[in-house]
C-alpha cells in the first residue's frame, strides 16, 4: 500500500523510511535510523501484489556498554603479583 504503519506512540515516524522511493519496484525494504533500546520488538513486512506475503523480524537493540573504569591493586614491583580490575555499568 506504499505506506509504513508505525504503531501507536512508537516515535518512529521521523526515523523510518523506505529504502527505495517507490516500493512497488520490488524492494519494500525499510531503514530504521537512530536506533534506540525502545525500538526492540517484532517488525512485520506485508507485501501485496496478487497475494499477500508476510514476514516478521525480531529486532533486539542493546545499549552501548559504558566505558570501563580500570585500576590496579598491589605494588608494581618486579616479581610480585598485581590485580587489574575493571568495572562497567
């Protein structure tokens, strides 16, 4: 039908578009810009020509890991042992 159904309250209206200007030219791919964790979900592609074909894709968006904080424990003396500790939220 040449349109994208965004769902209610999804916030996708400004971030989703067809890859090709005219999806009737056999490419109904969409591009989702500026991914957010809240975009995680099931997306459905429904193509109608003579019949209807439906395909669902599950998208999982993960948060970018925080920069780790690292430090050493122990004395930096040749032959001794130290611990390198790292922590990330």
